[in-house]
C-alpha cells in the first residue's frame, strides 16, 4: 500500500510540475467525486449494517445457501447480477457474510457477478457495444462467475 501511495504522490508531483492548471482542475474534480461517493458509501454501509443487525445470521445463511450449496450459489449469482454495489463495498460485505457463516462458494458467486455482470448497466452497455454483444458478454460472464464459484468451492473443500 505504501508503494501505491508513493507512486501516486510522485505521479501527482510530475503532473503538477508539467501542467499546474490541469492538475489542480483534475484534483478539484476528484475531490468532488470523492465526497459525493463518500455520502453514498456511508449510507450503504449504514443500510447493510442495519439489515445484517435485523436479520438473524441463520436467515441470511438459509437465504443464500437455499436448500443446498449449488442453489445458494445460483441465487447469489442472480442477486449479484442485479445488485449495483461497487467493489470497495462488496469486499467488506463479503467478509461480513463469511463471518455470518456463508460459505466461500456462495460468496464467490455473489462477488464475482457483482464485478462482472451488469443487469442494471445493460442499457448503457447496449448503447456502446450493441444489444447482441452486451447480451453475450453478460451471459458469458455469468457462466464464468459460476465456474469461478465452483473453483473456489473446490479449493476451500466445500464441494468435494
């Protein structure tokens, strides 16, 4: 983490020395977006915390596992495909779910589809990629997410 922070500071200094006005403008835009995002992030963390507090861990486990690990992975993949949660929120959420007893297989299915499949972003993708390509991309990544989930289940000994 220190390396990334150091590289960021070095690049920022180079940019500042190269073109002071553009760098300051970019920093201003970045700060506005950061603070806007922080409000959404805080709200989402509060909502997730309240939901996890109100729902007993057994209910969450039962919902995501379903009658078995396979159906739980498919349900988690469907929920992940529809949900619109950025990575920096989904990973802590995955840790919370694991602490509540959700298996790695189901969590992998959920997080992978969150990152790779975009039901809510499909209209935007369709505009840039075309309907056929956007549909193929989402279906392929949904299937890949299930394969990743299967691999995680095998690696962690949940399926074999």
